[in-house]
C-alpha cells in the first residue's frame, strides 16, 4: 500500500497508508492532517493543498499549465519542489512520498 509522510512546519511527522489512486490532498483530508485545506476539492483551482516534495519513490507527472498557474498563487512562496497535493496520486505516481507542509495555505 502506498505511503505518504507529511512533515509539518514545526517538524513533526505523520505517515499514512494511502489507498491507491487517492491524492496527497485527499489522503490528508480523510485522515485529519492539519496543514492541507483543499478548498476546491482537488480541481487545481485554489492552491490550498500546496506541498514541498522532499522525496518520492516513483515518477511524478509533469506540472500541468493549470497547476503551474496555481503554484504562483500560493500563500507560502513557491519553491522548486512545490506541487499541488491534489495532482499527486498514490499508486499512480508514487509508492511512497514525503512532503513538507507550508506554514500557511491561505
């Protein structure tokens, strides 16, 4: 089963086994992970599931034009490893991933 590790801005970590096909954002919301909002429900339209990818066992998809545009609108400054959690799917794009959550989403 794919695993997602979330590192909070304060440094604490939590790892969650994700159902295949479920996004980093949806897994966080379903498991009560603080730091992911997901206002648009995973449509790459709000940037409130912004994460910084620290490591990944798999191949992430290229950033789409929509995701690229939304990453320019994040509450915390965009970095080279910035992605929208709604666009990264367990089992489809990775077997394990570690993401750092920004200090704020809105």
